[in-house]
C-alpha cells in the first residue's frame, strides 16, 4: 500500500477526497487491529511503549485542565445556587456536568491536541525520511506494526485519563463546596449519590475510548500521508488536530443524544 493522496482540484473536492480516504483508512486500520489481535501478531513492546508515551504527555495537562474547570463549575453553579437557596444541590450539578460531559471532553481534547499531535509528528517524520516506504519494501505491514499498537495505547490511556480526570474534577468541586462555600459535606455527597449514576460514568468511559480511537485514527492517517518535508509535517499536525476536534464534538453530540434516549433521566420511568 502506498500512502499517497492524489492531487485535489479545489477545496470542496479536497475535503471530499480527504474524508473518503480517511474513512477507508479507518476501516482498514480497525480491520488490521482485530486481525493482529486474533492472530496474536500485535507488538506488545510497541503497545507498551506507546501507552507509556501517550500517558506521559497527556496525564499532566489533563489534570491541570480539569481542576480549573471543576473549580469554575463549582464557582459558577455555587453562586447561582446560593442566590436561589439551592446550594446543597451542587453535588447533583457536579454529577451531571463533570461525570457526564466534562471529563470525557477533556480527555478528548488532550488525546487530539497533545497525544494526536505527537503521534502525527512521529509518523510524519518517518514518512518524509522514507522509513514508511522502506518498511513496505521489506514487506512489513505498516498498519499492524505502527498503527495498531497506537490505537490500543490510545484506548487504554483514554480510559485511565477519564477516570483520573473525573476524580480530580469531583474532588476540586467537593473541596470548594466545603472550604469556600462553607456548606456541609453531607449535602454534597447526598445529592451527588442521588443524582449520580454508574451508567453516567460508564458512558463517560465509552465516550473517552471512542474519542481516543477517533483522534488516533485521524493522527495516524495524516502522519502517514504527510508530504512536503518538515513544513508538510507541520501542516499535517495542524490539520489532524482541527479534524480531530471537529470529529470529537460531532461524535459527542450523537452519543449524548443516544444516551438520553436509551437511559432515562433520574426520576423518569
């Protein structure tokens, strides 16, 4: 397989061309991943290496981003709730916003912006140095050797990040509720346990895994199809981040709509 895109004639055709090739590449990559797992040909060393690498570059920024978001949510909601005499329901708001939406989106932004850019840069650099072409000449399956381990690593790191980010956001709101608003901890925990559901957290994990998988597919696609030297790699990274961001928000909208239809809200039957 040659990782080269044909020249597009016009912006509309370029978008259609890129979208079509991205869908075809995603199907091929997922099929190659499942084949490698079933045949036990998935590189364990490469998977572990990529997992540690993605986790190292994404964990710190994710926590540093989620803690201020958690405090901002607590401040905004706490001030409004205090004015209407509903300060004790801050735990319910935290359960709905952080566990249900914010945690998975923060993971998605980190996977697309931090991990995705690193993956795209790595593969793009290999592409312009003709390492990808050399691997194909030697008969090495690039999908199986380079793409599949990164997909597995992205899913693993996304699940771990979502758990840590959820915990960090809830703790930040909890501490603000107690030490800034001077409200009892029991009211926070009571409303949090009343309106928070395990299905919300499971859905957040599913979202995070899908977001990480989608971002990595875009990053590997753009990296393997980079051309034009170092500037081409930089352009590929920028395009990968933008496409991944847009794709994440579209997928999040679809999954959130499906979740509200399948799982009724608290109090509904």
